[in-house]
């Protein structure tokens, strides 16, 4: 990769570091939520108990989909495997209520 300016190199390194930080924080949160032995089942096909890694967590969460909101129903996260529900529970995410619903968006403010 060829970058023309030093500030672009610095920006690329910053983005890579932020991505690694998020990766490590997800892994840390799941391991802390597991408690003592820090192992869980269902990450591998043979159902053995292993310590979850960031790579395996994101692999299982990659196939999650979100159903769009309608006039009567809020958006919900669609789960197709049990391990996904367990990981979302360990991360403290309620699949029936995505967090962005709780935070006001600046474009949605009503100005009088």
C-alpha cells in the first residue's frame, strides 16, 4: 500500500489500533461475564469447553441480522443459533431492544 502523506499513514494506524481495541474489549467482556473458569461450549462443532477468543466471538456474531422496524414493531436482532444468544447475553445486549433506540439522534430532535 502506498500512501502519499504522513497524516494518512497516521490515520490508517489509528483506525487499525481502534479496531484492535474493540476486538480486545469484546473478548474481555465475554471472558469476564463467564466468571471463574472462563470457558463456554458451542463455539466449535464438537461442543468442547474452550476459552472464547475475539475471533470466534465475531465469527459467530457475523451472521446476525436485524429486522427493520415497522409502524407497530420495533427493530429486533434475529438470532439463528443458540450460541449467538449466549454471546449476546454475555455482552449485555438485549436482542429485543437495540441500544440505539435509547439514545436520541440529533436528526430526530423536534425543534420548536
